[in-house]
C-alpha cells in the first residue's frame, strides 16, 4: 500500500510537470515560427500569401496583423472572410507582443470556435502570430502521459515483487521460530531453530537455540540425578 501511494504520488507530480513542460516547449516552438514569418514579412511580399505558405509549411495557423490591428493575412481565411475578421489590436497576445516583443495566451478563438494557444511576436510591419489548438497540445501530452503511466505501473510491479520477497525473507524465520517454540512447549527438545536469519531475527533465533540447548541440558541433568 505504501509503495502504491508513493508511485501514484510520483506519477502525479511528473504528470503535472510534464504538461507544463510540453506547453512551455510548444510556446517556444511557436515563437520561433512566428519570428521566422516576421523576418519574411517584407514590403514587397503579399502578407496573405505569406501566411498561407507559412501555414502549409508549419501546419499551424499563421496570422499577420498590421500596426492598427487589422488582419492582413491569415492561413485559414481568404478574401471576404479575411476582411470580415475582427480588429486584433486589443487581443491579449497582440498587446503583450507590442509591449514586450512576445505574448502568449490560451483562449477561445472567436473566428474558429476552438480553444487555441496563441503566440505573437513583434514584427517590423506589425505582429506575426502563430496558433495551435489546445487539443493538439493535449494529444502530445496524452502520448507522453501513456509512457509515464506504463513506467509507473512497471515500477509498482517491481516494487511489489521486491516487497513480497523482502517480507518473506523476514517472515519465514519468524514462522520457523514460532514452530520451534511450539515444539519445545510440546516436549520436542531436540528441535532447534535455523540460525541463518537477518538482523534482530537472527539474534532471536540464536537466543532460542541457546534456550533449547540449556533446557535439554538441565532436563538431562535432572534425569541423571533421579
């Protein structure tokens, strides 16, 4: 039971740290993609075409936002749908990118209706943003979690086997001593306990062994006197 509680505790701690690490690593990767797109966003490049090409290359949604917050390029929207997108000047990740150079947040997307992880970086012509659905992050986490759970189960089984073996190594000498004590009480004075036992159990076996020898010697002496 103690081993089980310890293994479960360790798995839960690793589980939480693993999810945080995956989110941090994903955020770092998306920031790198956003910076790469920002360097390619030049005056002679059509922003919507750039967003479409980058979206195909990365497999993520790419959004290019000008300095006024107007979306000028998006890998998932073109034509009238692109023009109909809301102004992004007040989006938290865009505001943070303008102030500190980078911003990230998890929130629901008004345009797609899915929860997304957004990472935006400041670009010379505005803001470049890369996003991925949190479902994709959770899929990565689920794959990694399965490995952690398997490792935890293997650790529990190995620890359980070791606990059983250790328990037997301690309990068997005690059972033998108990049987020897019953035999002595029944008059079988020739039976002595085995001395090959660990630690204090071995000391107890030695004491019972000497007790049996002294008992046999005293009873023999009494018989000789009679």
